[in-house]
C-alpha cells in the first residue's frame, strides 16, 4: 500500500507564491502533486529501495541555510571563472564573468530564471528529457522542487574555463534537498561543467535531484561530477541527456556518497551521429547501498553510446551496476558498448554487474563485458612482500582497478579531485573494518 503524503495543494501554492513563480509553473506543480499517489516507483533491476525513506511527508518550506562553512576548494576559484556555491536553498556565491554574460550565457538560480527568462525555461523544463508523469519520483520532484540552477550557453559560444557548481545538502536542520539543474547547450557550443554534491550536518534528510542536459546540433558538453552526499542523506539522483545531430556529452561521474542512493543516468541519442561517453567510478562502504542504473538509447543513425563502470565495495556494503544499451529500430550504423566491473574487498560485501543489450536493428555494433570478483591475492602478496601494509597494498590495487576509468577522464583537475575523494573514502572504509 502506498503511503499518503501529508501535503496539500494550498501548501504547494504558498511556496509558488513566495517564489513569484509564473502561472504555468505553479500549474505544473499542482498537476504533478495530484499524480504522485497514482504513479508507481520506477523499477531498477536488483535494486530494492522501495522501503527507503525516499519521499518526504511534508511540503516544501522556505529555510535559512548556514553558509559560514563552505567547501574547501572554494579557495581555488578565481574571479574569471564561472561558479556557484549553493547551500540548501540559498545561493552563497555566484560568479558569471562579464565577458560570458555579454555573449549571452545565462547562469542563475532556477527561481530567478523563471522570473527573468520564463519562455526559455518553459521550453525545456521537464519537457524534453524527463517528464513529470514518468514515475512517482519525477512527479514528486516536479511538485516539490525547492532549489536549482539554470545554465544556458548560446549558439557558437565556446567557454574555456570550467563552470563549477557546489551544491551542499544542508542537514544542519530538518529540510529536504529537492534540486533541479537545467542545462541547455545551443548549436556548436562547447563547455565543461563540474558538479560537486556534498552534505553539511547530520540530520536525516532526503535528496531528490534531477539534472537535464539538452545538447543541440554539434554541441559538446563535458559533464563531470563528484557526488559525496553524507551518511544521513537518502538520495535519488537522476541525470538525463538529450542529444541532437552530431552532439556529444562526455559524462564522468564519481559516486562517492556515504548514504543509500539510487543513481539513474540516461542518454537519449536522438540525432544522427550523436555520441555519449559515460564513465562511472563508485565506492560503497559500511552498510550503505548504492544502485546505479545507466542507460544509453540509440535512436539516431550512426549514434554512439559507450558505458564504462568500475566500482569497489568494502565492509558490509552493496553496489549494483545496471548497464542498458538499447538500439532502436532505424538506428542504422549505431554503436552500443558497455563494461561493468565490481571489485569486492570483503566477504560480507554484495556486488552485482548486470549488462543488458536490447537490439532492434541489424546494421549495428554492440557488445558488453561484466565481472564481479575479489582482490587478486597474488598482487596483494607481491606488494606486501615489498614491505607495504595490507591497507596500503589494498589501496594500490584499487587505484589500479579504478584507474582504467579515471585515465579516460580528460580533465586533469577532475581526475585529481576524484582521486583525492577516492583515497579519503577508502581510508575511512578501512578504518571502519578494524
């Protein structure tokens, strides 16, 4: 039996009025609110999450977030670099260099975008990649979204500096993080976007986050993320790309969270010659459960979709990789390849690597590889015989295992940031085992 949410249309309407949302957006919220209890939760193979506290029981409220303590890497940001730091619902810092603004680049919070660029947001928000009535979680998100960002890069604009975003779940108080990121890359544009997800505080909250990336003809989006939500946060994270003719998205995703989380990553290769490269590294520790469902759908002819996922499990944790490559009828010359590998460092760890290919066209290339195994004892013996401790030897083996994905990430700073985060989580996991 589905649990009823104690949220009224009047509460949602009050939130819309407080944010001066346009009528169409307020109506979208109300329609989605009415659909929540009618829709089912999405199904992800071998990921049992339906008993999690994945949806809130109260309406969105205005909160005041603590912004005195900001992420350490903020010190490295410069005045000529576009960036945003958002803590809970509050923008702590936002920088858009004047030369980018003069070229028509828009980088602002979602509520300001609704007021200043309503027609532009209306064209893409939950219209192209993710639909409000797709399932219960997307309807919940649409009705109760309480924070977000809008990034628009005009035609022919190439941004050399990476656009950096820090989104901090404020768990110093009881408030949920229902966050939306809308990115539109117009024709022939190119840029890098680096997303950092963190948690401040230890209140038990949820995070429901949807990221939409619309890549128009011949655009190129480098999307990188270091996901490190805290142990107290239960998360649903949906990242979706919609790629038009000859567009490309390079996804580089580091799943370093400490709490239970579902990652739903999709790329729809709609246009001829569109191309998505999805690279995921993940580490599960403690008793946490991380499920990652990565799908690439080849719709356009000559489209290319590659998935590369490597994960490590310590202690009593669980990690599941689902990789789905779907070539639609008519996608002649399409290419769908995937590799899913899981390394377990504990006898009580649980891991799954589940590749799936759905082929509805003959003139295509497709393949997959999957494995779930333990640390190579010979490698460990060799390293320890050279005087290394078991913990250090273990970390070296893991680095080599994850290195196959990390070396494929073109941005040096993202590689280093992921490497540092991996080292931190491995050390924490090893300490917990003793």
